[in-house]
């Protein structure tokens, strides 16, 4: 047998090994450096958001709508455009909050609303309707409270209240007005 015929299988095996090595190098995931994040651009964006949350009995607890929601990288805040939140108490609508902008802090479980904020509770057989209008509103979902330090106008039935700042505790139903309080009472 000639020499070339004996070396051909060895050369073929060496060629296939080199080809396999080359293909492995081409297809390997390169993990040289992580991609640089632009901290000023949203990590994700959701348009026309609708979300519902239910309690343990399956009754509605919260209903959220927003024109847009986004979050920036490495930022615990979630931002909302034109948020509308409806809160239920034992499955019955309790109140609604609307605003031009909103921000929710995921770790602290607090929300801040700004620009044309409206807090509204429909009239019931026990109480008249309430409409509170202000420029900013801070809501703590753990403490179940709402507050601000800005001017506000609240209509309670036919009566009107003006104040600068308030603290509302949902569990006790207590409303503390902070300053410059003016009330027009109309029975």
C-alpha cells in the first residue's frame, strides 16, 4: 500500500477535528463584557395597561388602567402616564384616583400622583359623594393612607372644603387638615 493511502484516514480525522474546533469557536456564546445600560432609557414599556387584583375570596380589590407604564434600569420606581386606579372594599367600589402622571415605588409600596389629581368616592345611602382635587397625592398602600402638602379642594355633597395639606387614614376614616382650612357648609 502506498504511503498516501495510509495517511489519508489520519489526515481526514485531523481535518474533521479542526473543523469541529472551528465550529465550536464560532458558535460559543461570548461573554466578554455585559452590555452597557442606558439608565435614562426605559428597560421596558407597556402601552394601554390594564391590571386587576383580587382578594383571597376572589372579589375585586384594585383595578388599574394607564395609557403607558415604564421602568428605568436599576430604578425601583414604575412610572405611569394617565393612571386611573379604582379601589374596592370587600368587592364594592370604594374610591377612584385619576391623574396625568403617577409613580409607584415597588419596595416601599407607595404611589405618588401628580398633575390634575382627582380622588373620587361615589355617593352611597349613608354618605354623599366626595371629590378631592389637588396637584399631588401620596398614597401609602401598606399604612392605607393618603396625604399631601399642596392646596386642595374637596366637595362633600353640597359643602366645599379648601385646605393646604391633609393626611387621611383609610382604616379609621380620619381626615386631618394641615393648614389654611376654609369650609363652606351647605346642609
